[in-house]
C-alpha cells in the first residue's frame, strides 16, 4: 500500500468529473460506444446509487450506441420473465411488478427493487413499437437455477421434441435421489465415481445438434432451451466443486457467465453489442487483484481475453459511506445497514479526500499515462448480499490496482440502501447457492 501524498489527491482531482446528470456521462458514453462489451460493476449488491447510475449509463448505450442486450448476475429463468416484459411479449408479464414477482429466491431484493423496476419500465417503453429484431433483451448469466432450468428444458422438449424429452427426463432423474438441495447431491457424490455430469452434458449436446439441423421451434425458443440445458450442466459442476472449497467453484461460475455472454453475442448476430451488470468482483479484471494469487479468474478477465480485438470496457463503482441493504447470514431478513467511512489508506478513502461525497466519473488513461495511485495496489471495498459492518477493519476489501482492474470508475461518495418492491418471502423455494455472498 502507498503512503498517500498531496500529489495523489491532486491526480484524482485531475481525472474526476462531477456527475450531476446524464450529460456528464458524455465522455464515458463515447468511449463505451467503441466497445462491443461494456461491463458495469457495483461495490455492493444493495446500494441504490450503483443501480441507478448503471441504469442511466445503460439507457444511453442502448438509445445512442446500439447496444442489443443487457446481461446480469442473475438466474436465466428468472431474468427471462423480465426479458419477456421488456420486449413486450404478449404472453409474458404485463407489468414490471408482475415480472419481478418471479424473483422468489433469497435475496429477492437484489433484482426485485425499485431501481430495477424503473430500468425495466424504461426498457419496455424503449422497445415498444420497434420491430422484434431491434428490441433490446434482458438476460441472466448465472449458474444457480439447477431445478428450474431442468423443468424448463423438459417442458420445452415435451412440446417440441417428445422423444428427446424422454431422454432429458431420464438424464435429469439422476438428481432425484438427492432431493431439492443441490449441495446434498454434491456432498453425496463427492467420494464416489458416479455423478450426473455425463447425462446432463449429453442433453445439452443433443439440443445443440438439433439447433444445427434446424429442428422444431423458433430459433429464439430453441436458444432459450439450450441455455437452460447449459445452466443445468454448469450448475451440476458448480455445486459439485463448491463443496470442496477453494477457487474452483468460483471459476466454474465465472466461466459459465463468460460462456453465456458469448452465446448471447452469437445469438444476437454479427456486430451486436452487450452491457453486463454484475458485482465489481466479477467485472473488474481479477489479474489486478489478490484473486489471481488464489487461483481465481472472473468475467472481466475472461471478457478481455476473449474480446480484446472487439473492445471491452470495464466500469467499476465505489462509495465511501451511507447505508446498504444486506443480510447478516444467508437467508436472513434484509436489513438497512450502516456503511461506515472507508478504511484509512483505501482507494475509497483517497477518492473521498479528493472529490468528497458528490458523484463523479473517472475515465482512466492508458497504462503508461496513469498516475501513481492507479498503478499501485490499494484496498478496495466489496460488499456482497451478506455484510458485517463490524468487520470493516479486517475484511470487506480486495487489494486492487485500479488502473488495471477497470477502464473507468463511477464514484458515489454518500450512498443509500436499495428499496425492495416487496418483503422477502417467508419460505425460500431453494437453498443457499452462493456461500461467498457475491
């Protein structure tokens, strides 16, 4: 860590631009428009300002720069409901609230909140009256929805390819002896050679082979079925590796998100562009953090590796203090918790001293031209869906070289908690999925 100097404070001020309205995003929008992928992060899952500024930037990328889809750190089946509302599917949800009701697994508030509702209403209105081929979609990248995705695959196949539906039922029956908790399956197969990996991969391969042969169902419907089959395969591997600890399950999850992002680009067609919404720990390049020392990769690193020639822009977000919505443990009631002032010597502490509490945007120059504070590791706050403010002095921070981790940063010094659209359901239909909470 560096000893902060007046030079560092001045260098931050030189880069920071006040962020009061959409026009203040002009420089970032122009830069993002030259990229095929723009990944926009958040320092916590429960902060309103991070969601709101991410939405405002995304609206401009969609309306002015021709971005074709938004892909998020959410489950494919749940986000599909929001997609159908956003594109005006006559058989989909009629309102944003109806679409958000599909999020019924803890933490529902991560997506079922007023900021996402506003974003989806705007996207719905933007899409209205446009040809179907020009409507902007909303998709989930995550890997958790094992049972929901299995049901979706079988339901689609039962309608369109009954013979393959029987094959899928037989393959997915492999999970039946283990009950609804995927971790029960993972724990009980950990020490035996038999598991469900081969049959679920075979279902995915058969679906994709049918796609190449141009079999039944529209291309979009088959793509959705294929993606659900990919989720089943990814979830099987994720849960099986998660019980062993270590970095492998994190890497399985982020590789799945990167693969899903690639499939969305392919499905949207040549030259298509996408926006990603996820936590900073996923969108900021892992090589610029201590994650790399622990053998971890992430979506931001993989996107840069796979799409460098097409343009990738990584936009982080950070804040200094305020309130956040989170739980003390997995499944705990959501609370509006106080976020204390940032740790002394951290990136947030430096940013606060330089620009204060008002929102700012910082577009980073290329590496050779970056000031010292962007080239040296600094503690950088990260809050997940589980948060313990009392651990601020020894946890909740990721050592990061910000100039390598991101291409730009949105700063929200004083922040407020998300507003859920409804209380958390009393009974969670699925068990814990992400022990790390991020």
